[in-house]
C-alpha cells in the first residue's frame, strides 16, 4: 500500500508521500490498490487594519476568511471592555467592519474562529487630532552629502569579512558612513566599505565581483536616514583626491493635502531622509501615513493645510514627522554640485589656476574655506557660481587642498596636486614619439584568452549545458573545447559554463562583464548579471599586446576629448589594456592606482622620469599604475591571425593554406613560423603595411592526421588547422636486390593475406620467392622469422621517430628481416590541478623501458596523481607514471592507433604494430632445380586431391581454411 496527497483520490492524479502521513499498514498478496483517504479541511483568516488613526476617527478593517467549513462563528474583540461582536457565516467570508476609539492609546483588535484554534491580531495607535506627537521635533531642511566619493553598491563573495588579514574592520551599533570613512582615513586606507548595516571594512581594493542588481539600502545601525550596505552587498567609498561633490537638499515647505491623495512607495522604515534618498532625482517629495513616500515634479495638485494635520511619527525615526492621514510633509528638492578644476602636476613657483565650479538650483549663496596645505587659507563668502583663484607653491611635494563648507563644517573636496622642481625639463613631445624608439624598457603585457571574444550578454538569456570550477576565460575555453563545446564563459564565482548552442541571447552593457576572475585579478570574467562569452575557433587567434611607453604627465583638464576614464578598485595594467582594447582605443594609461584612461592620442605634455610613477596598482601590487601627477602609458597592438587549410587531402597532393594577419599598427615588423607537423618548418618575415594574406603551398609525403600551427614569434599567439591525409599507393624504386624500404604496419594490417613463420630458415629471398609464386607483388619480413605478402605497402608511413628495421633473419644473420613488435600507448592527464584532468592527451608510442609498470588492480590516474606525476601512460597489460619529459618513438599521434580497452579506461593502447622489410617480388629469378620443381608440383597435386576429397566428405564450405592449409603445405615443401 502507498500514501498519496492530492485533490483527487485517483493515484494517477495525486503524488506520493511517506506512508507515515496516512498511517497505512501494507497489505501483501493483494491485487487491488489500497489507500487510506483523508479529506483535508483547509482554512485561512486574515484581517487588514490601519496602523494609526485619530481619536473618534472610524477604524475600517477588512476581514477575509477562506474555508470549506459549512458554518462558523468569528469573534472580534476591539480591545475595549464590552466591545465584542460575533459574525456568523458559511464558506468564504469577506467583509469590512468599522469602529472608533474615544481616547488616544494603543489598542489590540483580536479575531478568532470558534472551535478551530485560529486567532489573529492587529495593533492600532490612536492619536489626538489637535496635537503633535510628544517626541516629534520641528521639521528641518534635509541634506544628503557624502564626505567621500561613493563608488557604488557591489556584490561581495566573502572577501569583506572579519578574518581577512588584508583588511581593517570594526563592528559598531553606531555605524554611519561618516564613522567608517573617518576610521579608514585614520588608518591610511584608500577605501571605506560599509556592509551589513553595522560593519566597516578598510581596504585597498574593491569591486572584484561587480556592481550588484540588488540594493544596498539597509539602514545604518547608527542612523535612520542613511544606508550602510546589506549582508551580501556593500557600499564602497573612495577616500582621497575628491574633486567633485554633489549635495541633495530637501527644504521643508509645510503640511499639504490633495483632493485625490496619490499612492506612493511603501517604505516600512520610512524617514524624511530615506524618502529624500529615494526621490533625489525629482523636484518634490512628500511623506505621509508614517511609512509612505511619494516623488513628483509639480506641486499643483497639493494644497497647504494646518500643520497639526501632519502629526504622525515616521516609522524609521519617531522623532521625525512623516505627514498624517491623507496629509503629507512636503519638501522641495534642490541639487548643488561643486567641482575643482586644477592640474595634477605643476612646478614650484609656477602660478596655476584653481577653479571652483558651482552649479545649483538652490536659492542661496555659499561660504567655503579653502586650505591649500602650505599655510595659505582663504575664506570664500557669497559663492554663487564659478570662482577662480590664482595660486603658486614655493616648495616641492604632494599637497592636499581641503575645501570645507562652513555652514555645516563638513569636508566638500580634497584634491591632490604634485609640485615639482622648478628647473625640471620635460621637453619630450608627442611629435618625437616613435613606436620603435624611446621605449623605457622591454615591458610587454599580452592579453591572450585562447578564444574569440563574442560579447557581453544577459546571463538569464544564455543557456549552458556544462559547468565546472575553472578560474579564468583562458582555462574555461580550453576546458570547454576538450569537451567539444564551442561557447564558454568564466564567472567571477570561479565557475566555467560550456555550450554548443544558445537561445536568443540579449546583449548586455559591457559594465556587466567587468568582474575579476576567481583567484586572478589580471583578467575580466562574467558578473552575476552578465555572461562574457567566448567562441572556440582553433584556426583564429586574437591577442592584444600592451607595449610600455613610459611615465607621462597627467592631464590637467577635467574634460579631455578623445579620452575616456573608468575606475576599478582592483586595477592592474593588464585590465586597463584589456578594457581599452575592447573599446577600440590605441593607448591605455593607468594612474593613481585605480583609474584607467583610454585614448587615441598621447596628451602633448611630456614624458617624466620613471621615478614619478610609483603608485602600486590596487589589483596587482607588483605593477605600477602611474601616480598622482603621472600615468603609466601603454601602446596597444590588437592583432588577429587566422589559418585556414583544407580538412582532408590525398597523399602527394598539393594543397593551399591561407594565413591572414591583422594589426592596428603599421610599419611594424613580424616573424611568422608555420609548423606542418612533419618536420617542415617555414618562416616568413613581414613588414606590416596592412592586412597580410599569405598563400602557402604544401604537399604531404606521409599519411595521418596533422596539425598545422602558425606562430607569431615573440608572442603567445598561434592558430592551427587539422588536416587528414589519406593514403595513396605509390611505388618507390626498389634496389637491385628488390629492397624498397622499412615501413610501419598496424591494425588493419597491409601484409596479412599470406603469412608464415620459419624459426631457422627465413630470408628475404625465400619470402620474395613464395610471395612471387602466389602472385603477390610485394613481400615483407618481420620479427626476423616471419614472412607475409601483399599488393601494397606504405599505408602507415616509413619507419621514423627513432625506430628502424633491426631484426636479423633467422635463416641468414647478415640480413635484416623487419623489426620487432611494438605497442602504442594512450596518455592521460593525471595532474589534479589541470583543467584536462583524467582526459586523454594523445595516442602515441612511449619508451617505457625506464619507467615502473603497475598492474590494473589499482586506479591508474589516482595512483599517478598521488605520486606527483602529471601523466598516466596506459598500455595493454600495465600502466606507467611520468612527467612531461616522457619520450615518444615509433608511431606518433599523427598515425598511431589505440584500440584496446581495459578496466579503468575506454582506451588503453593498441594491439601490436611492427616494422616490415618490404621487397618487390616482380622480376625475381627463382633458383630452384627441375627435380625440386617436379617434386613440388607432384606434391601440390596430391594436396589438391586431398583437399577436394576432404571438402566433399565434410560437405561444408571451407574455402578459406583449405586454401590457407594448401599454402602452408606448399611452403613447407619448398623450404624442405
């Protein structure tokens, strides 16, 4: 018996659940299906009431009951003595009930369903209509202002945690952004991180896992008007060199109402400050009903009313008023921005212009205090627009200029400026810059991700079939390619996704694909919303090379044409080169450790000594990313190389390969090397004047599957194309004695039609004689004692890779009769840290004479990996462990054949292959006496009669067996 749950009794319309739910005893030997049927009577009771009302104002509550009970009674207690009602009903119930309270206070309304143990409760606060709440203070103007630069809201994959030794952290119930920023500034960190409402982390990097689509709007433990990040999402503030400030002001206009009051956003923790955050891009906002916020741009729909009508405390802060019932506290929203425009680099005693650009729609003037850091402090009153100050420094050094707003005494700006020696000469101009000269050193950074960048797409629109833990795009594309998948993307969480196809993909902003890869900050990976997709294409290679040009003066202006900049809290020169290349710029520059600048021109200001670039990159402290007055500049060379060859050709047939090289730099010189995988290596020297198209003619003398590889010398870029060469029989000229050559033979064997063994009398001449008498054009001897015949040879190429025919003939020790038997082996990857771990590497022949053989009683790959070996070599009966220096000989991966299976592997080497001494049997003069010929012919006739009679007696078709026996008997007679 079984237990089912559903709205129908039939098992096919229900789903099975554990028998304990039905308390059913199993019944054996029954043909019927028994079930214990229990009808479930479900019900739900809900009551909706306002949280706040005025004295003698009607409380309207909605009571909703869902049930299949035929009759019931609901008892409602309004929390005042002798004020209880009973409602009777059947089936579903949805009614509104009304009641008013004569006195202020907090009341509990209780509703219960009789005899069914169902009770619900609503709490209501009742206020007097003509007075304000005792704890409510006078409404004030509101300000949203950050004393540091907010970089954004980011996702955290467990980097910002208390146990991270790279960070300073503090946990406080009084946490605010100001508290955290001040704490991190005192400890000389670059960034302040706010997380989980009460945690502050001081860090020198951030943003590795990207901007989050979720919110950081969790209230600070120390403020009801500010946010301090959430559990997995954090706010990042940049602490130094603040050159722009933005303030949102909410000016209280009074208590307002409307004929039709709008429906705003419900914020359970609402305050006027929280509402201002939410409405910062609008012209007005209004808070009402304690927990509602509404944003709008025109005030026409509202009318001013008595202030006493706005008397409800905000749910997030009871000392603030958030309107009343259909009355709201209305604020006008104004925006004020201040920008400092000044150079990053000047010389001592050189006068410069310090410009403060004020933009405001707030009808007020401002007073600022400017401290230039050298004792020069200026009080600026009645500032209403752009203000320009003349300034010079007498002493060299790095100065912080502090601009303070006097009304609230908070820091507005703190730009940095570097003052150099007055006689320093930087006359090097762009016109003198050559891509061949003035290179400070040989620093080159390559961006090669082993696949073609396909684009950034919405992750939800991309369906992928395989995922695995792989840390970056290069390894991910390799991992997917090994599994015969074309498309791949690596995720910042350390996962790799593979597919051969995808659904209709939706393009996404590049910013959604600019996360750091897991365990490496030198490459971009996919973020939580975006999929940074790559397409595997072996015959196409792409690479970006960043050539370091030197340390240059930073741009003085705040707006530079032909230039874009972006901040990364985990910046390295690699990332900046990668980003600017994606945006199709010619130069990538890093400055101040976390800013990447892309441009198509080097600004004509001059080059500096390398000592002026000393700021370590935030994402790679072994690299330099400019400095306050300077930037590290790289020239970008984005290149692609494709190699296209026909996939299948015939041996000895000439074909063409087409190689194309593209670069964005003219007049550069390159060397390309093409390896045809048969010891044919070709080099091409190129001076780049535009796209290079090479047509390469090639003929293969050997058969097999060859990989043609084209390399750009001096880089890691290579493209490849596989070619299968089909066998074409072509006779080689034989020597005087008929010898043609030493050739490989393997399954399926060429020399197999007639085979015989002579342990003492085998010679090449005797083998040739037998094959000639039986009409075969070619004979082959092997193992020193075996002969076989065929009409073709060379399907598996002539001997090479260290092997030769070396076995003495059993009948004549001065002759060579082929070679010994060999086996191919299958190589497997046993390196646990490799992305191809457990995968087949190749089928080839390995010299295992110096290696230790293990039986298949133990797992081969686990055994080799536990012993620290990178490869497992699998053969017929044994496996071997080796590192990358295992030596190949005999059949290589172009022609080797592995057809054996064993317990742990689908493929473990091959059956025997051998080396044949091949001879041409045509035109041979057989020196046999007439008497021998007569005896031999008589014997053959006797054999024929015997075989024919045997076939008649057996009455069974034995043509093949009998013919074989005839051959063996005739050969035995001849040898005798």
